[in-house]
C-alpha cells in the first residue's frame, strides 16, 4: 500500500512539474515595465494596464472604473506606439529574423532601456516600485483572469519588473517569445539582433519614449 501511494505521488509530482514547465515555456515577458511605469503610480491603473491584453469585450465591465481606465490606457499606449515613426523604423532591426513579431521584440528591448535609465527611474527605485505593482495585482487577484494570475506567479517569483535591466532577463524573454511565435524559423536569433544593434536601439528608445510620456499625460487619473 505504501509503495502504491509513493508511486502515485511520484506520478502526480511528475505531471504537475510538466504542467508548470509547460506554462512557464508559454509565459512571455512582454513589455510590462513600460505599462507599469506609465500608470501614474496609481494601483488600479497599474492593474488595468498590466492585465489589459487578457481582457476581451464586455469582460472589462466587471472591473472598477479606474481599472477600466487602466485597460483603456494600455490600448491607447499600444496604438500610439504602433503608429509612431520611430517604432516603425526601429522594429526593422528584428524584421529579417522574426517577421511580423518584430514589434514584440522591440517592445521588450525598449523596456530594457527604460530599466537602465537613471533619469526615468522612480524615486523609490525599480525594486520598490515593482513591489508596489505586485501588491496592487495581489489586492485584486480574485477578480483577474486565471491565465493572468498563472502568469503573475512567474512575474513575481522571477521579479520581472525590476530585472529588465539585466541582459539575462532580456535573453530569457526573447527565448519565450520565440517559443510562442508560430512559423518562426528555427534559425531565428533576435537576441543576436538586439546585441548587434544595442546602441541603435538605445538611441531609438531615447527618441521615442519622451513622446510616449507626453502622450500619456493626457490620460492621467483624477485624484
């Protein structure tokens, strides 16, 4: 009987570990840092801005108004970013390697340079600001989509928001993006593109992000 229980436990652990690894391999480190940063330090805007990609249609109506405003802000940020001439130019760095996924890899690249900017760093520092974001998400965790909550488990445990400045985090993000991308050639190496054009990407971020910040000011919440 004890042997059977042990075998059952081993099989269960193996299955659970496989499921966790499968989820982790599908978990993408997108440009969460910029969205968190452009949320005015407001907890509900932070939650809405970070969860927005997993909210569809009338699902938004279930959230408090300020979280809805954060979701709308996220979509405005994405639309403005996609239409910006600097972004259209810079994403071509990745186009030959990853085709239509070039925007996603550029987004993560921009988060890296945001994390490295002493001028843009929150007064309390990235680590404390990241903790504030995690606490905000946990406060509303019961109302958020299960898929987001599963992803958030890794976001917090790996501390994505305060680690974007590290090259190992960007490489990991690129690897996960590549795994999720359909029809991406096996030989694609966007991280090599990132390293080769590092200074060019940094300069592109410096030209683009002030424009984005100016745009976002019009969506500041009423206190």
